[in-house]
C-alpha cells in the first residue's frame, strides 16, 4: 500500500519513484565566495596589506581540495570591487544556489565600524571620502544573502586586520556578534576579538588546517561548526601568545556541517592543537534555563553540577563538555575555556552553546 502511495505522489509531482527518493536523500552543494584584498586603490600606503591576497587563495584552495566544496569563487584586489562583489552574490551565486545548499563567505582585508555599531568590509575601490557608499556593511551583506542566496545553511568568516586608522577612525572590522541573524542554520565567526590586532596569516593557516580535517575531533568525516570553533579558539591563541582569540556569533548552529563528508582515502582527522602549560584558575558557568546542568573539563574526576551556575577551579585551558535538559530534551556541547570569567550557556537554534567572556585587557 505504501509503495503504491509513493508511486502516486511521485507521478503527481512529475517525477519517477526512483528520482523522488533520490531527491529526498540528496545532500545539497557547497558553494563559497572568498574575498582577499591586499591592495586598496584609494587608501594610503600604510593601510595596504601584505598577505591578504595570498591567504585568500590558500583558503579557496583548501575549501575546494580539502573541504569538499563544489564551487569556489575567488576575488582578490582589483577584482574585489564593491560592484563586482554585489554582482557575484546577486547574479552568479544567486542563480547557482538552491535551498538544500550551504553557502560560505570568507573575507580577509580591512574593515571598520565594529566599535560604533556599523561594521563594514573595505573593498578594493573603497573611497575614504565616500565611505558609506563605497564599502559594504555587514547588515547589507546579510540582507543580500537573505534576499538572493537561497541556501539552507550559511557560513560567514571574516579576518579583519584591526590595525591603523582611516579619517581618524580606528580600523576595527566586524566580529562575530556584529552580524545580524542570517538564517536558522548559520555560523558566523571572526578571526579576533573586538580590539585585538590580528597577526598576518595566523588565522587563515589555522582555518585551512581545520577544514582540511584537523578539526574533526570525533572522526566522523565532517567538520561541524562547533569543531571548527573549538579548533580555532585553541590554535590561534597558541600561535599568537594569547593575543588573538577568534569570536563566534552567540546564536550559531553548533551541529552545522561546514565541510563535506571525508572518506578514509582523503585522510584521517588529527586532534586539535593542544594548549601548552596554560591553566585557568577559575571559570564560572551560568546556564540560561533547563535542569540537570553539568560541566566537565579535563582532569576533572566527575562532572560539576550547576543549578543553574557553578565554578570550576584550576583546569587546563581547552574544551569543557556542557550538558543540560530543557523542555524534556537532552542537550550537550563544548566550550573552550581560555581564561577566567563567566561562560553563559543556553540553547541557541536547537543546540547547546556557550558564549565566552571578553578577553582580559
């Protein structure tokens, strides 16, 4: 009876039964736009960047060769104008992307406005005399994606230099929480905290390692949003002596699969970079709602019970497992504890995630 019903539904839809089943099971494509701007046509010499173009090229290659992306576009320097970026998003990417797909945007270059609520990406033809009209605000990017790029999942990564000033305003580019919500399944991450100067090439190197398989700590063949975040918030501070810490949007989807499924032939996962000889003397966990809240960090014999908050003392910096029950469902996740402070945990977009405190000044 069920098979005849399936045949009837498929025929009404104009599909064969085999194609109807295939359509339901088929995973969407992965499409990316990578932007890297080293040379700015109208910015002073001291604001030109040495390695952004090269970093973008490495990221694009890693997405295509190591992360299983089906379509990767690379715009660097003179090709990364405001008009060209908009055209690629609204014309080319929009036509290729369907609702099952994942779309990733990666930007490395100058940015500003994060410190006064108008974070922007500076492109090749950004004019200091007409800044708003010739740069791309994160609000505009989010609106362009929502209107034109009909993906089911979005990943946005920004690596802004956070160095120098333009027209007397510090070049503080976007961080994770500067972005408005993009979709129900999204992951937004920046290479550093709000006022941390980025070390050239460090974040892109760690990102390439992560999406090429090193962040796949559970060895299931894919790198999820939480695994990518966990890898980067350990590897980047390790490489910069703790001076640079990536920040993730608090409402991101931890289970979002950023990379495609990797086969054994493509290589096996390597554990995330450990933190060497760094300990956190005290960290407070505050759960927003739920019951049966638990935290367990390395070297702890048993989970710490939180009701709804608790402290952990003298633990190695790195990942701590968190769990709780909310609305009759069990939730679990990880948070990387890097320094003392309050880590706020709650259910965001159907998963349990924790927001980290700002880095110590």
